[in-house]
C-alpha cells in the first residue's frame, strides 16, 4: 500500500476523519441528522480488492488488532469502498471499551484469541467511496447517507460484523437515545445534512455527552509536579458491596490558587491505607518523580464530581470537581452510584431508528 493511497481508491491514506465540536445541548432544526455516539474506536475502513486497511482517528493502522473485522470487510461482495465508522465490542451489559483496549497487544496470538472470544463489530455511519469507486466526500451528508443505506441494503447481511449505524432526524427519537446513554452509547452526535465531508474539521458536527454526578470519598492525593509542594489531584473512592473502599478515579479540577492551601488541609488526614479495596495503580512512564507519589487519607472528606463515562468500574476520564460535601457521610458514597439505569443495546437503538 502506498502512503498516498491505493490506485483503485480516490482517497489517500492516512485520511483525517471528520470530527465534532463538544457542546452542552443537542442542536435542533431540519438541517441536522442525529446519530448515537458509540463507545468504541473510530475507524476508517479501506478496501481495494483483496487489500483491506483499518485506520484509527489519529491515522494509525488498526488492522492487525482486529483481524476478524478485516475478514468481514474482505468478505463483502463490494470490491472497493471507504467506510467511516466505529469498531465496538458488545457484551450483555453494553459495549466494552476495556475489551477494545485489550486488543492493542503486541502478540498476534493474543489478538487472535481475543478476536475469537470477543469479536468486534464495525458500525458504519458514513460512506466516503462507494462500491463503484466514486468519491462521495464532496457531496452533502444527506446524499452520503442515502448512498450508505443503499450500500448496506445491498452488501451488509443481518447479523454481520459490519452493520449500519442508525440515524434519525426527529428529536423524539434522539431524546429517547439520550435518556439511555450508558450501556452502548457515549452520547449523541448531530451532523449538518447540507455539508460535504469535513475531513479533519469540527465545523460540520456537534457532540453532546451526558454528564452524571457522584459523591466520592477522597481516599488519597497525588502531589503536583514542580518545585512548590502542592496537591496535583484527588484520588476518589467508593465503597463496594463488602464495605471496602475502591479507587475509582481522580479529579484534578483544582485551581492553582487552591493547590497549596488544600495540601495543608489534607496533610493532617494522611493515614494508610487510604483504599481498603482496589488501590491506585502504578505511575505512567510520563509521570515526574513528585507526581507519582500519592498519600493515603483517612476517609473523612467527600466531594461531588461530574463524569461522562464508566469503564471497568472506574471513571474513564478525569472527573470535574463540583463541590465539597461536608454534609455527606463517607459511608453513603457507594458503588451503586455507578448504576446508569436503563442501558441501550445496539439492537434497541436500531429499532428506534426513524
């Protein structure tokens, strides 16, 4: 494969995918198409005859990590195309981002084993090159969506590892999706129907994530990097069913002016073990000497934080510190707060499609 693309395809590789700007509210109007924001790996799938390539959002190759998706694409009767979509792995409780992360492994034997045990699915939400080899990126989304649905009806079999991602234009369907964010969905995407494919840009789409809140025990803290001794982040804990305090994430949303003063508040509470269940993991290789240190605290302090997604019983990303909760008893901070309620499966959302 040439770094500039294949002779049979009119797009170069790598090709920057269209992105979305984060907003607080779902936009309304006839010019918008709505789609689920899946909890997976963004993927551009290229096929030219027997040659298949998977490209990540950052332009890196993914094919070696998802051989089953490559074979599914190679098995389609369409000999050439470029699809924009998301690779996901579905479990009974929803989509598993942890299982996706397990795929990024250097051993081919390990990847092959996981591909058989937890096969991935490519959810297609845009068509950039059709089965005739025609470039569609200069056409508006309204035309590309029709072309994608025609492609799916002709080439994608029910139960296949390549599936059409649902889309809707009415707010009732979208609001129903948004209420069920958690199991399969990460949020909602709104895309302009009248615009061509916005490669590498955020001008044609908006994304909205559903933020939730939780009251957490401050089980420890890490020091900030730098010469001044100050708090870098608070380590958060929740009590499990056995009454053990599990580390579930962190928050670093502390203003620069508060970091030194907060340290003086926390030092009198330093006392091991901090977390009696799952403890914080080891430092990353990018951590500085001071930032890898963490101090355990007596379970006295409670904070309310906002978060957007849960993975493996932990907050996927850093949380936002909303406020201190001196009125809240630490023992009230239980793992049950991570129950997201009604979860949407892939089949549920497909049935909702308008």
